[in-house]
């Protein structure tokens, strides 16, 4: 499978890596890029990540038969509004957003009858460093890619999207947008919220700086994701608020159970709770995509 023209909208870490992976797999004959920052697009061009830079989303998608939106999820609606009149009738659109409910709503609002061309996707891949300078062709190798088809999508278009991701190394799973957002609230968004709140609570104490000087591997492992990009994570928590709050309530109930047993001095019960958690964690085989933080 080969596309004639691939348009990357947002040539950052994910967009740039998709372009490099597509070039490696010969997925597209020509790759055009557009970013809000002309410097980003120029850097991508100079590094051979893209073949051509566009000065607008509208011009980028002109003539493209594959379009990848690699922008923050909150920007999806505005970007679709900018490009919709230049979109080719046969083009496949995909995204890389880590939430899906808001993306689906934006697609339905901005594309209308042409929403059938958009196949929502979420590659579970990333790095601690962002930006086009850190893009790499192998970023998606062996990584899970979740596709959440719209009701308007044809099976054949979803198959094409699947083949596109598989050609650059992705391992595709399919689920509904609702299932996706519920799952990632539990295994990604809530853990980040807990890490943020824990580090904030620690640093807010008068002795916080002293405590930090004594921190070791346990603190490092638990708090690593608290170093995530504040703007991005604000947007993710906003976009998936209902599901995150639902998971937060479940967690608070569980934490209250731990607290109650400790206050009662029921250490047998505390040990049983810890043992159950330990067994679950030990029995979990981390997928190859587990290095992603979104």
C-alpha cells in the first residue's frame, strides 16, 4: 500500500516520527508538513523529515490522500475547520489524540457528512522529550495503536487505516471511543493526576525540600510522570474529565478503606490489601508500548 501524498498537521514528536516511519516504509510518495510554528516545519524540512512545507492547513491537505492530525486534542476542532474545504473527497484522515470523545464531537461538528473520512486513532507511543528534534522512525515499532471507528466509517476505510499503522510497526486494537476513554482514564490519566497531586502535596509542606533530599528509587518511580507537560495534561484531564472523576471516586473509596484499617490497627487486613495489589502488579505483563505517558 502506498499513498501519493501524506499531509502531517503538527510536525512534532508524533507527527515527525510518523513522517519518518512512513518514509522508511515507503507509505507515501511525498510528505508535506504544516505546523503553527514555521520554525518547526522548516526544521522538519531541513532534517529530511518532510519533503515540503505548507503555510496553512488548507494548503497542506490539498491533493493529500492521507492526512494525519498530530496536534493537541483541544486543537482538533479548529484545525478541521481550517482544512475541511481543501480536503480531497477520497482522503483518509487520522489523528493521534489520547482522548477520543472530544475528538469525535469535533469531527461530527466540523466535517458533517464527511466525517466518514475520519478514523480516530491513538498510538500508545511517546518519549519523555517532545518536539520534532526528537522524532524517530522507530517510535511506533511494536507499539499498540488503538483505533476507535466512527459509526459513519466503512469497514474498508478502517482496514486501510489499520494497514497504514501496521506498515510503520504499529500493533492495532479496535474499540469504541467510550471504551477507550474509560480505559485510559483508569490506566493513564488518573495515575498522572495522582502523581501531580502527590508531588504538589509533598512540596507544599514546610519540610518538603528536606524530604526530597532523602528521596530514593521509590519516589523516582512513583513521581516520574509528574514531570509531564502541564499544558498538555491540563487539556487531557479537561477532555476526559467525567471518566477521570469516575476513576478518582473509585480510588478515593479504596484509599479510605486502607485508612480505616490502619486507624483500627487491623494490619492483617492492610497486608491482605497490599498482597492483592502486589499480585495484580506482578501478574501484569507490560506491553511493549508501556513507555508512553499518555
